[in-house]
C-alpha cells in the first residue's frame, strides 16, 4: 500500500519581490490578473511518484532543483498549483533547522510546542519527553531559552523530536551536516534504524553516499522535473556520471558497486578505528591520530600480499590512499589470523564524513584484489571550537606586529618553526624549554619546540627540529654533560649534530646504533650554581614534509632518553 | 490515503463545519499557542503578568489627570467609567495590533509546519482575552469592595465579552491576512487605531459631543451605528452601573461582529495556502 503518492504535481512561484506589492498591483490583482506582468518560475513540473509503505525514498539534485519543494508540499506548507498529493498517515519532518521553534522559549517548552504542531498531545509528549532529552544530550540546557543554543543544538533538539514522535512518514532535509561528528554519527545510525524498521521516510540530500545508504528508491530532480527515478543504485550512478562528467572508474565504482568484492584465499574479517587511547572510535578531530586495525584470516600460506587503505570523503573525493607496499614492502601471510595496523595522523582533514575502503592484493595485481571492502569504515571529522573551516587543515602560524613598530618581530622573538603544529596546537605548550630532561620519568611533561613523541617507543623522546633547547642547572661540583641518545629505530642512517651551551658550539656528535649511548661532554667548572641552556643542532634538518598524513616521521630526528649534568 | 492538496468539495454549512472541525482538532495546539503567547508577553519583565493589570491602571491615572483635573469633566465616578471602557478597548486594540503581525512575524512557522493558519491571529486574540477577563473580574471585585452599586444586568457581562471576542477575532483575522499581501496596512492600522480611539466614547460621553447633523443623520447616530466599539464600550458601562442593556445597538454590533468573523475566516481559508510563498 502506498504511503505517499504524487500525481502530476506542479508548483509555480511568482517572482515579484523586486517590485514589491504596491497599491496599484494590488488593485490590478483585485480585478483579476489582467495586465499583470509577473515572471513565473516552475519549481516543480509534472512530478509523479509513489512511495510504498516502509520504503525510504531519497531525493537528490542540485541546490534549487526543487528537492525541498517536494518536502514542503508534503508537509503542507505549500500547496501545488496542479496535481494531486495523497498521503496515508501523519507526516512530520525536519525541514530545516529549528522548524517551529520559538527562540524565547526553553528547550522543554519547545518540545511540547513542537509536539502540538504535530498533533501530539501534551500527555503523549510528556511520555516521549525523557527519550527526546536523552537522545538530544541537552539535559543541561533544557531549561535555557533556545535562542542561546548553537545551530548544532537546535538540530539535535529538532532531530530528536522528529525521531521520537515516530510519524508515519518522516521527512528529513539534509540537516545532518550540522552538529558535531559524534552526533552526526548518532543521527546516521538512527536513520539507518528507521530504514531497518521499515518506516516510511523521504530523505533529501545532495550527498549521494548518504542517499544510497538510507534509501531504496531515489528520485533525481533537475530544474523541477524528475530526471530519473528508480532503485537507488541506478539513479545514483546516473547522477554521478552527469555531475562529474566522465567519472574515473575508481570513484564511480566506489560509489555504485557492491561494498564487498573478491573471494580470494585471504579475507578481512574485522576492521576497526582506534583513537589515541586505543578505544574504538568513529570520529576524530583534526590533528588527532587514529589507528586503523585490520584483522585478516587465511587458510594457507600466500606468499607476499599488500594491504591497502583508501580514504574518501563522503562525496566520493579520493582523499588519500596508502598501502604496505610503500614502507615495509610486501607482507607474507601465514595460515590463520593476522593483524595489520596503520597509524593515520595527525589527520589534516576538515569536518565531514569520510569512508575508508580496505583491500588486500597480490603485488602488481592491485586492480583485481583478493579481498576488497568498499567504504567499510566511516570516519567523522569534527570541528574543534572556533577551529578550522574548509576541507584541509594546513599547519600555520600567525605573526602580528604592533602598528607602531612597523615591522614583524625580529628573528629572535619570531615564532619558532614547530615540527607539528597541528598536534601541538592541541596538546602541550611548547614555548618554554624544560628544566632538565629525564625522559624515563618526565616523558609526558615536555614535548614540542623540536621535541616529538616517539611512536610506540617509550621511554624517550625524539627531537626533530633544527634546534632544540633544554635548560639545566650546573652545580658547583659538577662538570660533565651527559646526553643519552641513539638513532631512531626506523632510521637507517647515523644521526649527526652539534651541541651548544648558551649558544656557543661545544662539540659535534654522531650516533649510529639503536641502543642508547652516552655522549659525554666536559663543561667549564663554575663557582656557583649556573643555569645553562643546552642546545642540540641537527646536522641536516629533517622536516616532516608530509605533516599529517605520512605516519612515518618515526625515522626522523634523534631519540633521547636523558640529558643530565654530572 | 487522504488527499492533502485539493480543496474540499463541501459547500455552505458543511464547509463551515469542516473548517470548525479542523480548528477543533488543533485545539490542543491553540491552547499551547495561547499559553506560549501569554508566557512570552511578560517574559524577562520583573513584574510579569502584573503588567496586564498595571498598564490599564496607569493609563486610567493619566486620563483622570487630564480630564478630571484639567478639564473638570462632570461624569460621576469617572475612574469606574474610564476603566469599564478602557479595558475592552485595550483588548480590542491589542487584538488588532497583534493580529496584524501574527502571520508575517511567524514566517519560521508558516514555512515549515502545517497547521490551520487561523490559529495565529486567534491565539493572539485569545491570549489578550484571558488577560482582559482577569482584569475585568478584578475591576468588578474592586467595585464591590468600594460598595459601588452594581446591577443585575451584570449577568450579561460574559455575553458582551463574548461578542467583543468574536468582533476582535474577526478583525484580527482580516488584518492578518491582508497584511501578508499588502504590508502598507500596518501603517494605516496605526493611524486608524488612533482615530478609532478618539471616535469611541472611552474617556468622554457622547453627551459632550455637540450633536450636529451630518448627511441627514446626527453625529451620535453615525458614531454609534458605524462603530461597534462605541456600542460595546457603552454596553459594558450600562450593564455594570446603569442596569440596562441597549438591545438594538447590540444586535447591530452582533451582526457586524459575525460578519467580520466570517469574512476573516473566509479570507484566511481562501488565501492562507499562499502565505508560505510570500512571508
């Protein structure tokens, strides 16, 4: 049985805003439309479709194509000029942010007000109230007037109400882009649940991946007419072909083919994203690191295979791809289970939804993988408060000169280059040199200004900037500087550099092993406890050129365990 | 399945009944909107709801100052006389002014949610009515407290209030609809309300107006016949303090009120589908 039926629906708008509604035109209108010269614009023309009960219909199209007009007609805020619309049951939707909210009322009052608009009584709304508040995660703000809410909070409240009242027909108009990543994820899950529960839904979006995920049927609207209407897979394929011109096979296939491919002897059985604490996650903030962990299973010895992961934005943009072929070379696979991990980050990605595809292939056979999971994992990038806008996070530094000085700060007090501005901006302060450095005990206390954590390799730090400084106090009886250091485990060459004390070069050093060795430097004796600024200057400056995406900055710099004066 | 787009086939009485049923089915919403309106009216003000009593009181004080002290009017019991007429005027004026913007200022709702659009002006009028009734009850209580003689005709008071409500609601719906298409109205209404206030015997009695003839009828008749508020204000006073209800004038006003209400509702029904496109 159909839940919604549009029969030859057309909607016309009159574009008269520029002239305004003058007395004269009103008089004319009163005597019929004779002499009126009004430009007409057909928002929808002869649109017919049927949504069966329990079906989810996606509506895609560019901005201004008429997508939202369909929902407005369905929610009865607009009336068509021609054609017939039939519905079975109650209709409610999230047409826009805060539809039907009053800014001066509190969250609680708005929940009940919104309920009344849906014909849901006060009592029934009271029953749904706890569920709404819980889903929206707004307990603390529920008695605050919602004019103080952020747009994300508006959306959360609206979405929670729409979901809780369980209308027979749910309308969703691309609102999920708002709000933080965690909540977006929650919304997506809730919508997937709506689809699973076989409730009728109309979903308007210009994000083909989301439409495909939530919808059985899709309508593609262009200039007010139905360009294509049918199963989601076919329509979206057509849509992408037209909007992208000749689509590269890769993107095209990624969006339209089945999510799984290949029945080779090796299979990915589990894949998770882990946050910096090792907990499973689906979201991250720019500058944070996630670890992709893949568990595979095979029945026989396979020789050398390559594991690869590709990251795509939700609109299909191929953001990055990497594989084990780049670093360690092929991996040989033994029968049984195995784990592959890839550390991604600091992530330079802007806010939005991303998908990770995973594949295993034999060397040289990338195009015919043994096993392929397309868009297997979702990663939602959030937006830090006051943080980045745009698609990418570019490491940057601001310098501001006072107007009267007329120049930027001189080199001495200019901002020092940081090895990793993305992560340092969110973690430890880096501007003051540490008092001493004994990384066995103080490794968490000081990082930055050339210092860098050693991945998977405590207890030590690495120093990868051109110059790093430590402030130590030399007592009267002591006169030897000891630096316990070695080359990073992943580097394949010796590390060389100079040691300076209070800016004066004292000696050169060179470490080649991966076991810590002491660099011993005699110091001039002192008469009273003296503060010394010990500097380490790299022979060759290694700057992690691919800040962010390349996980292997591990081979850069010098690993240091301790700096002390004996 | 139900068709949500075509106009109802019903004509005449059954159409009216259908419209009533629809509004009735949204009565919960209407109630919520009235409460919302009342809540918002005095939110963030220290005295809150008290203002609905205080502002007519202060206005009365001003009038007393002007007319009693400066012009030596000889109306007996002038404060009662004033309050009895001023309260319904404040209610009616508030309904018109509030109704005027009730649609245009709620674009947020009109564009996004469906409900019978009549509810917008109606909720404003009803919220004002609630305040009005409370204020009037207090007025009567004060009269009793000061042992001012009241008459049995006070039983007609609720009927007159109801008549006033129908009249105000009709007017509010008319101006609300017209203002959507013709924004110039808000400026006209401003002036119109001022003129109307002076043409209504609120702070004076008709007796002080020189009764000259104008177009074959005397001025008193013109004012009374064409101005339902004049009748209403007089009605309120008469049933309170004179023990008399001018039936004939009231009947004319009733007809006018019903006509306005019908016209307002008709305009709403007829044109509300276009509100979302314009607002």
